[in-house]
């Protein structure tokens, strides 16, 4: 007599939800925003259909919509009016992200604000650090990355998220934050960030493409897994509180391995190219956007991620509320 029939747990929808192994919460979602210098800015982003660039004064409108959708955690990227070789707008007290944080904090004190810490949007050459000839100077960049993180924390960021991939930047940030009385500000480090082809739409949205060469000298080779584990362990030792693996969809093995290795929370960043692919395929009638969005998000959490950074975050929160993902 056949007694093992797994399908018994699939026949009834209520039972399927009862025994669901991977459950998502809107509390685990982070929604990125692009903030452009200026006033009254509300720009559609051609490379990311459905998303909007705001200025610091209009960003609270986007935050309010997301809060109503059930998302309360936000990652901010800045687009300055002027760029220079050092990326000085990144740490300016009146910088675009600093202003956006203050304005949003004033309007929505309950919002959790995470600031991206990098120089690529602010440098005239588009690289994530200072350049010396045709290469990025890692060690000379570290004080500027730390200075940027401190400036954002002083503006009111709840977490700082260094994405530059300079060696030693987590330790440099932690030391400067602690020395300036910001020891309670956590660091959410892009510990495992691959030199991926899937960043194209982001670079258009943030105006951050490198002016020469590429970023393979400091971002990771997408062939490597053991290197990801080494990078993750290094960032933990330097004082990171949360780690990010980026991208997500093609790197679920990396998410899984990192989550098994470290004892701190792991976030996966479902990047702009992943979002744009699903949107484009749905527009052509090749797949169901809602179903594909839900399936890919569940895969990220099933792989072991604790947090998902996604441009679909408000729609995912609605899906969770409906029970499609919860």
C-alpha cells in the first residue's frame, strides 16, 4: 500500500499555505530610491519602467506611497548636480542624499533610511574611488568612503551601506563612526558584489557609468564562489553588521553559501537588470510579471537570504498581504 503521497499537501490551497516552507514578510524588503539634485523633480526612469527619480524635497512623496504599500525600509542613491575627481559631493553636509535624509526624517520619522556609500555617482570619472592613472587607488579612497558614511550618519541615516568594494573600507568606516559617537549606526556592507552585466539600467538611472575602463579591478569575478566567502568573512571581521550579495537571481548559490558561512544577516540585491528583464518580458506578453516577481523573490529567500533589496518591493509587499508570498 502506498502511504507516502506528498501531493496530499498540495491539493488544498489552505493546506498548501499551512505547510509553506519559505514565508516572506514585508519587514524583510528594502526599496531603493534615486534622488537627483534640484527641486520639484519627479522623473520617470526610462531604464526602470514604473520607477521615479525624485529630488530631496519630493522624495517624501515616493516614501509615503511605499509606506502605504507596506514597505518601510529604503536605500538611497544620490545624483549630484556637479561632479569632481574626488567625488566631494558624497560627503558634503548639504549633499543630495544628506538633504534627502533630513527631509524624509522630518516628514516620516518611522521610515528606516539606508544610505549607499560610494563615490561613483559623484566622481567625474565614474569610478568608485580615487584614480591614479588608469587604476583606482584603494588606500587613498578609504578616508573618503569613511567620511561619506559619517556625513550620512550625521544627517540621520539609520544604516550606512558601503558599495565601493575597496579593501578595508568596513574597518575604516567603523573606526570613524565610533570615534565620532556613531557607534550604534550599523554597517550593511556590499561584501559580495560581482562585476555584473546586470547593472546597466542602474547606471543609466544613477548616471554612474565609468568614464574609462571597467570595475573588474575591485568588483568580483562572477566565476568565483570561494572568493565570495573570503570577502564575506573579511567584512564580518572588520565590523559589518549585515552583508549584501549582489546580484541575486544568478547568484543564489552564493547567497546560500554566504548565509551558511556567516552568523550575521544576509541581504540579496535583486538588481536593476533583473527588474528590467521581468518588466520587458511581461510587456511582450512572454511571462506573467506578478508571478515571475513572486517566484524570483521566493527563490532568494529559499536560498537563505534574510533581506531582499528589490525595485519590486511595494508590489511584493502587496503580494505578501494577499497571501501570494506570505
